[in-house]
């Protein structure tokens, strides 16, 4: 993994979540803002075609990952959470190849999807624990009006099942 991460709600460090950023500066973790929770609920309701699915979705964590030129994230499962609520992923800035696989291993079968700035990717249910990663950020693909001179931001909303 070669990304930089900021956490809201819960601080993730390998294999656990905490309310303080103990591995960084020990500071308390800021709350997930209401507008971001609302965005996640809207995405889930739209994806599932069910307004009540959005109403039931309450993300308690936002992981904000910054990918510089050449950064990537290897295939992994989000298995530190205690629930199977959907993950909502928002891309901002440069496009990327998002590799979405199976829940058994990091190998094929997987599907590569090109995500562009503004794209939302939602996965839940049986797919919630699928291996996924970002093997490539596409250089020069961001629109200059986004405000990022280079790189990619990814905001990942999830319900850890711990709140």
C-alpha cells in the first residue's frame, strides 16, 4: 500500500479500529460529517433501488485515501469490520483502475473497472468481503477544475458494526 490515509469516525490501523489515532499523534478522531453520511445513504438507496436501504445505512467511518502519481493499493479484504453493510467508495481527481475480485483469494476471477472523478462504487451483501484494490492511478486524467493538480482522493464510507 502506498497511499496516505486520514480517518473520520474510527481510526483504522492494521487489524483494528480505535477512537484515537494512536499510531499517528494520539489525537481523537473527528466525526464523520452529516453531509457525508447523507451522501452514503443516497448512494445505497440508489444502488439498491430501495429508499429504506439508504435510511438503514449508517456509516460510522470514512477512510480518505490520497494516491500520488504511481501509488497503488494491493488486493485486500475489508475484514476488520463486524458487519456486512455496504461499502460506498467515492473517487475524486485522477481516474484509476479498481480491481474487484472474489471473496476466496486475491487471484482471478476479478474485474477491472475504470473509475473516474465523481464515480461512486457500492458493494455490499455477498460482495462486501470481496478482495479489491487499485493497481493503477491513471496519470493526467484529472480535470483541472477539480482542484487537485495531480493524484486521486478516494473516500470510503463503511459501517464497522462497532457504534
